[in-house]
């Protein structure tokens, strides 16, 4: 299917929509309003199919509600802030050949133009224009008057006002803290600053300081299990790693070179000299609690980049440690420190007997840790391992205590011995900045933070979630957990485009902190023809101040700006991809609660799954982007709209697949051609036949389901009905009749085009203009009330189609095409009454078992009748309860249709109650009312 067919139609109607200002939304108190927003995109690449999924989903809903009579505002803006733009511009500037080739070959940008994009602002401006063009080409119904960028001075004043408000409330502070940090760019990083968009997760690790003996250096050891210090019999280093001596707090310590590079950002350390691992293992260390001298041994299982690159060896409780002793040929004590129900005295030894496979050992390490932490108790024998002066403390506070409690007391003991410290580690590392440097943890002073860990603010935000409708509903629990776990967020960056922090203009507001409240600007930006100050913003968004005094003071119409804000806000529906659940969405809710309060929270938040290309999650930083313009060019606008929004459920990840898009394109063309042919019908009748009544009834049901599906954002079900079920029903209808009913077909053509309009607006507009001179996107969305419902016709075709399906199933079973069909029907009056009794029983909620007992008929017959009736639509059951039907008449009336659909030359109908008719293949007795018995010949 050529994309040109769809794209030529799309271009035509996009120009008409823009020329007629169709999507410009203004205050209209006669209509209910609806504000739909999406996160503004980083302008460091073209709009891609991942953007497309979120944005088109929002657009479909916006178009749907417009047709439902809402005054819909769907605005759009552009994010110039942050390292995503800076990193790419700098890559181009330094001549990164891979990046330049990617821009040329994937994005289709000429090399001379690429070189201009080494300037961050040029890059952002170029892709802003590209994105706006693509958004228009994909058919987004945007009010472009309200567009802005994060470099707009009005936006800057607004964000600065927002930050001042947070600071006044105590939610933005300057203090010491730890942050993910790029050692190359020298500024804090968050999720959108990293390759693969990974948020650095920082945790605290215990640091135990081991003295060296008289001929040794000291050792610095990071651990997650300080309580096992009693069973430490050696320290381990990696023989293949580089180690160094560092000075820390006046003492010299051995750590790995990789650890020094990281820890130097957290601790005041001084590099003394490198040292060979072969020299290190000649040293001895002293266990700070037991005071025993312990060996330094090699272990290939030590990760020199984790912690300090020096690891405590507690062989009783870690299979890798036990294995390390074996491989080092060391016959050292194995001391049990924790006793745990379900584990042996030396759990690591039991594991090593089973396997020495490192991959399998990892699972055992995790399971032992969890079991001992949650169920373990400290052995009382540890008391005998420590010097006399420590025994009373260990006996009273550690021995026989649960591990969870004992750990805290062990830390206190180590602190009292001056043998404890702490470091920070990125637990989901390694993570790389977009510039390529590995992210480290840095301890900073006078860093500006938004305090998302503030208990009061956190509590208010968690409570606020009950006022927001989440789609899918299960995402609410995930957001609750994210909010509960949120820590402080560093606000400032030292480089890049963006808003300057108002009280420190050397710092730029990072890209997640300037995008948490900006959607209020959509309500007024088209009328805000000046740069506002704090007093003006206080009035517009908080209602503070006297409007008459303020208008006199500034000479501007503030009343209308306030009215615009109050009319449009809050956001009725916020759409986002799943990647922003970890940061933007919680930040968005936090900031609305803090500054605007509960009344202005978003009413609904919709989260869609990821888009993958060839099974891989897309990431601009990983350079596996599928530009939306490319998809449009290759497949056509409307097929891309459908495939990105309706091929899977909204919560599922979507694999953008060429075959799926082509399948939709082909079916869309079939639907287009069928509707076009219906519009151009030359002959028709006014007679209303069973087939016409059935067609009207089916469309009434389907339009009702489509409305419910779109309302709940079940686009997959809606599009399957509109592209396949409606199409197939029309095909069946034309198999039933030679001349269609003009009135019914006219209703269906109108409703079908209008139903498709939010999803495939361009071909819908093209078809609509064949029957009207209005814009379909402004017409009323079809309602089930437009169609009449005829239960007799619905039952009749249900009955006929069941026979067709049963014949096909029998043919599949015998693996043979039938040449002739025998149909036995049973119109026994007693059994027909039993059908009505079954209907009444089902309506009254009587179970099958009760019905069988009450019917006093053959159990199998009663059971079968009850099962058949229970599957019928309630309206059909009601029809059957009040009408006598003649199955033979139904079959005869639809014989031509049956012959055509089944593909046989002859169908014979026998009454199973007639003793004179033959009993072929003993099928005669199996016929009961509503369930004929069928024989294939």
C-alpha cells in the first residue's frame, strides 16, 4: 500500500484545518472545557515514534472530546533546557564522526547544516522547527498560538517565580548533600542527563576501617553486612586490579585505583602512591572488633569498582568468600556469626558442596542474605571472640539479637572504636553521562535542592493521589512507591541552556525542575504580550492582590489573564510515557500541591508503555531512534497513527513493526474504498428487511462499544471494531442482499466516518467531504441512539451465524469440505417451553443446577438448553421469552446466504420430531430448540 495515498490526503486537509483555525480554543462558557497536555520534548533530535505514541494518543482523545461537544485545548511547547541538548551539540562541535554520520544518514540532515548544530541554541531551534512540522504532519490538533520554548523570557520569569515560592515554603533549600555527578562536565546529573535515561540510585554503604599491623598500611572496606565483622578472617583484593595508597584523616589506606577516582568526590582524600597487589597480600590487617590479625588474599570475584575494591571475607555466610579461601589455598577458621531457621550452621559451605558456578552462587548469596537479615539471630558464641572490655556490650546489645536490630548496635560499636565511616554508591551503575564519562557520587556544599523528601510535603502529595484518576489504574501504586522513596533533587547545573536560578545566576535550573508547573502557562501565553513580574504572576495564578490597583499600576489587562487561567485550569488529562513515572510525574504532582493546592491538581494522568524498535527500547542517547517523519514517509500518516496507538493495550510496550503498520494501511484502504463505494451507490431500496434491521442493530451495539472503549482509552478494541468488525459486517450484509437499504446505509456511512475521525482524521475528512461541506472533526461523534435495535433480526442472524460456525468447525475436525448439509431442527413445544423457563431462571439468578432440578427433564437436555440461553444477549432472551420463533422459517428465509457462506450446493432441513425422516449418522436425536444438529455429507 503506497504511503502517497494517505500522505497526499493528509497534506490537503492539514492545510485546510490550519487555514480555518479549527483547533484554536478560546474561552466559551457555554461548553464544558477540557485541557489535555503532554510533556514537552527535548529538542535535540527529530520527533520519534516514542513521542508519537504519547502525543497521538492524546490527540485522539482531544479530537474525540471535541466531537463530544467539549471545548478542548490541546497545547504544545518545547524543552530547550538540559544536558540532552548540550551533549549532542558538543559531540558535533568536537567532530564526533559517529554522531555526524547518524545525523546525516538517520535524520537526513546535510553535513553543512549538521556543523551549524554544534551550537546548542541552533540545535534546539532546528529541532523545534522539525518537531512542529512533524506534529502538524501527523495530524495533531494543536492550538499553536500557545506554543513557547524554555528559553522564552516569559517562561524564565515564571519558573523563577515558582522557585521563589518553593523557597519561601521551605521546599527549596541550600545545603550539603550527595548527588549523581559528571566528573567531566562538573555538574549534577539526573535521568535525562544520562545515556539510556537512567536515574542514578544512590545508597549508603557501611565503611569499616581496618588497621594494618606494624609493617602494613590500613585498609578501608565497604560492606552491606557490618554485623558479620565477628566472622571476618581475611580481606580480599583483586589480583588483576590497580591499587593505591591514599591519605584519609591523617592515615594511609589501601583501596583500588577505581575506588579512589570515585571516592575522591565524596571524601577529602589525597593520593600517596600506587601499590602492587602482590605487595598488598604480604600485609596483615587487624579486625577492629576481634583484634585478630588477618591475611590479605587474592580473589578474582572482587569488583575493584565497587565500594573500595577491598572486601571482608566472612566464609561462613557467603559462598564466594568460602570459594575464595579454597582457591587461595588458605586453611582459615570458618566462624558462624548468624543462626537462621532453615539454614545450616555454615550455609556457604553447604552451597559450595552443591555448586561452584559463579552464576548460580550469585542467587545463593542473595537468598542467604535475605534469610539471615529477616530471620537470622546473632550467635551467642560471638561474645567469646572479642576482647574482655567489649564482651559485656556485645553480650547485652548484639548476641542473641535479631540481625535487623544487631546491625545498628554493631555500627555503634564500630563508631566507638573509631573504625566506622560511610560512603555512597550508585547501586544501578555503571551509569554514563551523555558526554561519555561515568557518573560518580559527589558530596557537595551549598547545593540547591528541592526537598521531595520533606515529610509534610510527601504526605500531602501521597494523599493527593486519591484525587487523580490514573490510567492504567495499577500505575497509581507505582507512583505511590516512587513518591514514598523520593529524595532531594538537585536543582542547579553549571552549564547549558535554560532558566537561571534567580538568586544565583551562575546556575541553570535543570530540565526536570523547570517542567513541573509550566502547563499553567498554556492558559495565558497567547495573551501574555509582556514579561510578567512576581506580583503579576501572584495575581494571575494565586489571585493575590487587587486587580484594579494592579492594572492601574502596570497598564495591562490582568483580569482577562486571570479569567483564562481559571477557565482552563486544572489540566483535565496529562499524557506521558512510562519513563517519566520515576521523576516528572511525581514532581508535577508535588509542585501543583505546593503552589496551587488540591483544587488545581491534574484530574487524570494517562501513562502509556514504551515503544521498541526491533525489540529494543529507543533512546536518543543510544542512537537507536526511529524518526516519526521517516515512519510517515514510509507508511502514511493515518496508518502510523493507528499502529502507534491501537495495536496493543495502552499499558503494554509496543514494538513498532513494519508488518503491522502495512497491515493497518491495507485495511484502512479497504475500509476507505468500501465507504467510498457506499457513498456512490447507484441502486437502493426503501424496503426494511431482516438484513437491514440486523445491520442497524449491529451498528447500534458497535457504536456503543466504540464510545465506551475510546472513553476508557481502550483504543485497541475501538480500532479493531471500526476497521474489522464493521467492515466484515458490511460484507456479510451484502452477501444477504442484492440491493441495499438507502436509509440504513446512509446512517452507517455517516456514523462510520465520524467514528474513525479521531483516529484517522485525514481519510475521514476526505470521505466526509463527499457527503458534506463541513469539517468532520467538528461534527458530533456518533451515538448508539442514531440506530434502531431489532432483537428479532439480531437473534435470527445469531442463529444463522452459529450454524455457519458449527459447519466450519466440523469441517476442520473431519478435515474435509462438505458437499451437502443436513440440518435437524427440533421445534417440540415442551422443549420450547423449557427454553422460556431457562430464560426466566437466568433472569432470576437461578443456577444451572437448580434449573435442572426444577425442570424435571432429561439432565443433558436441560443442561444444554440452559447453557445456550445463558450465552444470549439479554435483549435476545427477552425477545425469545415473549415470542414464538420458527427455526424452519429462519433457515428458509436465509437459505441463499447459508449456501453462499458455507459453500455447498444443497442444504436439507429435517424436523427431528418427524418419525418419517431419516436418522443420518444418528444425529436426529441430538437436535434441541435453538441448537440444530448438523450432518456433513
